[in-house]
C-alpha cells in the first residue's frame, strides 16, 4: 500500500538515508525508512517521529494523517531535508510520499514513546521485546555496544588476540556449588563460570588474549546486582612484572573506553542522563586496610575478615571517593581462603593472594590477579584446597610444559553499565536478563 502526499515525478531521484549522519544539505530529497514512534496532530499538518537505529527523526506530513499510518507502522518515505534546530538531530524531513511496509496487529501495551513510562521492573522485563524500543533503553544498549567495541579496539592496539572459548566444560573453574550441571551425552559437564582455564592456556600461545562472552553462575541470589548469565570482558597477559601490571592495563583501558563514549556518544549519554567519570589514577589499597578504614570511618563492625559484603563495598567506595575523589578503587591482596586455587599467594604472606577487585561507585565490577605458573606450586595448592589434580589434567598441561608469569581479570559488563548509567537494577543493563525466576522472553 502506498500513501502519496505528492507524486514527486518532477523532482530528482532522492538518495537513501539510513542515519542522521547521512543527511545532506537543506533542500536535498531523501528516502528514509523506520518505525513510526509517535504521531502528533498539529492541525493542518502532523509531526511523524520516525525511529531509526541511531535515534529519532522528526518528519512533517501535510494534511490529515491517513488511517493506515499508525504508531509502530514500518514505513519507507520520500522527503526533503530542512534544518530545524529544535528537532532531534537538528533536522526535519518534509514527507512527500509514504509507503507502509507493515502494520501492527495490536497497539503497543505500554507508552514507549513517552519520556517516563512509569513501569514497574517486572512489567519492564515481561514486555522486554517492546520496552527495549524506548529511547532510554535504546541509548543504554547502544552505549553498551560501544563499550564492548572500545574494549576490543584498545586491547587489539595493545597486541592482544581475541579468542573464543568453550562454554560447555568438563571442570568448573572456581568450584563450589554455583555451577549449572549438564548431561553431555551421558557425561557430566558444566556451563562455564568463566573462560579462566582457556584464557590461561592461550597465554602460552599468544602471550596476550581477550574474550567477550557469556558466563554462567548458578547463584541463588535475588538482588539488584546478580544475574545468572552475564557478559564478561576478560583479558589475560603473560610476562608480568607483578599483578599491578594488570591494574595499569585496566586503568588505561577504562580511560580509553570513557574517552570513546565522551567523544562519540554525546546524544546517548544525554538521553541516559549521565556524566562520565574522569580517570587519572585509580587508588590501590590492601583488602585488610580497606576493611579497617571503612570500619573506623563509619563505625561499622567487621563481620567477615575474609571477604567484602555489599555494604562494605559501598562504604569503601565512599571512603576513597571522599579521600581521593576517585569513583574507582582497587582492593588488593584478598585472603587466600576466599580466592580460587589458581590465585598466586603473596610470597611475603601466603595468607593473602596477589589478586584484586576493582570497585566502581561502591560495587565490585572486576576480579583479577596473578595466577600460579609453576606446576609444582599449582599441584600443591590444589591439594591444599582438597582438589584432586587428576581432575584438572588438561589444565595442568600448560603448567607442566612451561608458562610465563601471567594473570588477568574479568569485568562484568552489566554491572559496569549499571553503575555507569546509574541504573537501580542490573537487569536493566541486560537485554534479556536471566535470574532464578526468568527464562523468558
């Protein structure tokens, strides 16, 4: 079906426009396609807001809006570009002809074209295929995509090689009960908690590797910060001088990512309503010192000497923000009791490891550290943690046949976005979140 506003037969052939950046000068005729985000009848003419991948294009349509044209119609239209500083993107398209490509079978059940939808989290997630069309959700996930792209670009500039590791594995990297078990053709298998074993293996091949991929945690948590499937940004590097090389690499990477967002994503940042933190130097503090400082500053008793609970993370983040002005803080030297068997112990005090977490605005977004590279030391630590080295023969092959001093880290993409965009729940930073109760949509 075609809705002709003018025939346009005497006009030059229009060029095809798919993004705002492709818009030409005043008076240029273009073809554009997209979904009708909203229609506003102004009496005598109407604004048709067209949703395209990078945002909203304001179009004008003379006369009465045809019945066939409704919100969420997918259309192709011919029109003429005009400068209009009050319009999104600073331009407006006067439509000459509109072709309806498809029509919705039912109206959208929620106000996705309003600035504030007023939806509960449950409604937001149940109707995710539709609510993702909202301007803020679209901006969040465009920014998330740019974070991943910048992560990849930075690491490739530092001679890292991208790898893709199995997500169905024979042994869990971290042990414990928080693994999803599978029947793999009659054999016991697991969904990978992390790419840990494989990224260490690939250090022996390429020296520096990274991966962007899903990880799975069977944690029975129902909190604002936990997902059972999330995207992990991992890198691993060899020939470390010490574990602080990893902290320096992550600091430089975050600085690069935020500069990329600042330079190229101003409109989306404005839509989400956030300002990016500046990263000069990230403070670094030992685990025991951080716990003690927060306890003394805010009068909170230390309850677990071997780990940080969420409230402690908030207080530590607050303390070092007040003290240094940084939204980030590296907490180093976690107790060996709470770190996996591959974490290298501190030679000066084996009760602690050469490992760290990065807290961002009071929440852990990164866990990393130096790994054991000696075969004898790795076997000894496995046994000390009551693990059978025979169960990890494939993993131990890399140690047996020579590994450099190495280490790495993993960043939770959704947590990073949650804190960066000031979202109240990590599920809003996941396209289709998976938690204890959610397998759909």
